[in-house]
């Protein structure tokens, strides 16, 4: 478990939404804020990534630990210090005490 003092990064959890343009009624897809939370970020090494079955291509994978929160899914993303991470896994820590979010860095895509 991570102590409260170690959660020093403010991160955004965003979900993909679709709305309609009021004039053209055209679908507009965008990312919307789900929550802004304090987190601890631990970058995993390329070796850990390869060992976990991630292949032999190095990429940035991080584990964010946040206070337990309902509704976070792998359909969402995390934005931390201007960098976007795709959520690839979730792990409960304690009995709904904290949540570990495994995430992979990605480019600035607009679709899930």
C-alpha cells in the first residue's frame, strides 16, 4: 500500500464520449473528465514489461496508485503531466482501500 504522502501527482481520468453537433447533428467524439485525483506513479522497466508477456518492444508502462474509486475501467485513460496513458489493467489493493492502475503511454489519439 502507498502512503497518502506518496500520492503527489494530480492526474486526470478521462472517458470517451460522443455528443451531437447542435447545428449539423453530426456525431462528435471526444474525451471528457471523469475524475481528477491524487496518485503515485511508478514507471515499470522494459524488463518487467517483457517478463509480463508484453513482447520484446520497449514502451513506457506505468502503475498509478489512487485511493479506491468506483467506475474506473479499461475503456478510460489517464493524463499525467501532459502525457496520455491507456488503462490496460486494474488491481484492488486492500479491501477497496486503493486501486492500482496499469497504463501504457500512447500518442495523442482521439479514439479509444
